[in-house]
C-alpha cells in the first residue's frame, strides 16, 4: 500500500494548515477570553462571577439545562428506538422533523413561540384564563431550549441502534423477557456510550443557546437572563472585564465538553475493538 501514501510535503502541508486553522479559530479566541477576563486582576474577575445577577444567570442556565436535557433524552431514546427497531408509516417524516431545528434559525424558533404563547398569540386567551405566563418567563426559555436541542440525543442514538441490529432484542424476547426488561438489559447497555455522547452535546448546546432564548426571555435582569444573555448585556454596557469573566464560565464548559467528548470517542473505539476481538475468538477466524 506504499503507492497510496502521499508525499511528505503534502502531509506536512495539510498538518500545518489544520494547526493554523485551529490556532486561529479555536485557541486564540479562548486565550483572548481568559486574558481579557483577568486583565484587571483576579479581584475584578471574582467580583464579576460572584455578582448576584451573574449567580442568578448561572442558576437559571442550570435549571433550564436540568429540565430540557432529560426531556430530550426521553424523546431521543424513544424516537431512536422506534426508528431503528421498527418499520411504520411516517418513519421518514419523523426523521425529517427531528432534523427541523438544524434547518430553522433559533431566532425564528423563538418568534414562533412568541406567536403561539405571547400576549397576542394563539394560546393567549387560555393562558390568561389560567394566569400562566410562558413568554418572558422561565417556561418560554425551557421550551425554546428544548426545541433547539432535541435532535442531539436522537441523532446520536439512531445510527448506534441501527448498527446493533435487532438480533439480541429478538433473542431476549424469545426467551421470555418483556419489552421493558429487554430495553433495560439489552438495548440500553449497548448504546450507553452513544447516549452519553448525545447528552453531553445536548447539555452544552442547552447551556450556550442564545438566539431562541434571547427572543423569548425579555432580557429581565436577575430573572430571565441566562449566561449568554448576561454576557451580551455586560458587553453592551461596556463592562468588558465583567463580560469576559462571565464568558470564561461558558468557555470552561466548552473545554469540559471537548474533553468528555474525546474520552467517550476513545472509550467507544476501544469497546468496538474489544467486541471485534471477542467475535474473532468465538468464530475462530483469528485462529485460522
């Protein structure tokens, strides 16, 4: 296969271009964020991230993620299981709808919720009768975040479940296992790493979502501002050190997500290799 190897200068050119790209669009912005955050000293940094409005934004961001991520996990598992394991009318339509948030701008998604649940929206009379507020309140932020993040878990699980096939589930059912027990004992363990990968991506997007949340939140300080919105407000008020200090929290989240993503990918590749080795041992192909 030596004749398929590219010349050394091409390989090094591609490596240098890739490293320059990463340095320009990934490393330099991260360095700039942390540099600006500490430019006026550690005291200013600590004061910015411990300010009451910042802590309120942190609490709201965590609350929204804590609600939207489990909802997306539930939907993602159910949708992936249905699509990968069964054939039914409308299957392609469901696949298309799952990808809808990737095609629709988050700002447009936020405007849709305003048209539905705003003071002049379709559901406004019903909400007024129940004295329940969605837009410019936490429920609207949860709805918008859930909408823009719900493809992540499903899209990670669908190919994994399709690759697993249905042989193990059918064997478990033939041995008398119920559908729920088959899911817990067979299906879920086989897709655990794909599920965890989807959850991490979903959580990162939920905590960093800006467009849709910006439309439905109303930017009420201390009440409906998540971390990204709080950073925007601080920056627009020329509080640059505070804005970058709060931005480091989101940058740290991105770095943790990147590390966890790499660990899961490594673990998944290792598990695939172990499964292949076990398969060879059982079939005798390795010995042959």
